[in-house]
C-alpha cells in the first residue's frame, strides 16, 4: 500500500460518522478509532452522507435496505454515460448488482441480498380470502417478460369453487397475455379471524407446497426442468424446487398425441 492510498483511507474515515474502522488483507491490517471511542472492534461503521454503510446483511434478509460491504463513494451507474443499475420501483433479484462502491481506487459491486419475488408473495397473502380454512396463501409468478403477477387463495362456502393462490396468479398472467414463466414464490400461513371479520396474519411456520391441481396447471405452461418453485418457510428462509422435482411423472399434452388427429 502506498502512502497516498493510506491517506485516502484515513480521509474516508474522517468524512464518515463511524467510531471505528478495521481493514484487513493478506498483507496488513489497519484499525482506526475516533477520539478514544470504546466501541468494540466488531461494530459496524455508520454511513456517511456520500458513502454506504457496513456490514453486509445476512443473505435472504427481509430488510427493506441494502447495506454495502465497506465505506466508500457511491455510484448508481457503471459509467457516467450509462443507465443506473436499478431505479426506484424496479424489481430486484438476489445477486443482482444495485450499485458500485469505490474505495482505495477499487470498485466493488453491491448485490441484492434477496429476491423481491418472495416479498411480492407476502404482499399477495395479505389479500387472501380464506374464512373457512383460515390459511392464507400468497403467490408471485414471474413471467419471462419480467412482469410479476400476484395471486391469493379465494375460498367458497361450497368448497368446490375454491381457487388456490398459484392458479390465481397463473390465470391472471394468462389473461394478460403471458404464456412463458420462470418462477413462482409461495407464502402461506394461518390467520386468526374474529367474529367481526377482522384478522391477524400469523407467522409462517411451514412450507406450503402447491397442491396437485396447481402443479398440473404449472405443467401446462412451464418447462419442468427450468421452472423454479420458491416456497417460504419463514420471513427469511425458503426452499427451491424445480417443477420436475414436484411433478416427476406429470401428464402433459404429449400424452394426448395419439388421441389428436
């Protein structure tokens, strides 16, 4: 490390509101403390107005913010004449780059820690109509166009007309002209419903995998080996399966080939 690079680190620390800062490489370790602060070494530096803050959040975090892995200068785009990585309102996928952070003349990409599709499924669950089972399910279906279609379960007192969240999402997408799909996220949980119809959504306690009918609808439109089903077990934990895994010997249009003249 050159003296100039060292001075740039110190200057970056001075511009921040952090009390401590520690930088370690294979060759050296630098630890800076402001004004005799007693903060522990593992504490994270706070954000400066023009810099991002540490630490990196745990993967699959349900936080609404994304923290950078180090203090530095924020860049929204890869170059001054190029479009920003993301814009307000964009749907972001886990691992997708959202910005760049410059420190010590080095650029570091900051990836999104989670998929927003899961968040969309949680939002869809809020609109579920399930006065009989009291089990609310939300689904978020990602089309090949990049559009996300929400669905929730809708029950009937005669039970037969009841529609699952997954099929609601698929039928909404098909009605909008979408025919190819990449993934679906599903979130289900019990709810407490009082005599006045008020309800309190409970926490996710188990994976709510699609029923057989929903899996068959998925098989109608999706490639079994490349369509992914994401099922949330909690606000931050989820499992991923391919449609082939959930429907290994599915019935498809190919089975009707001999019947169609």
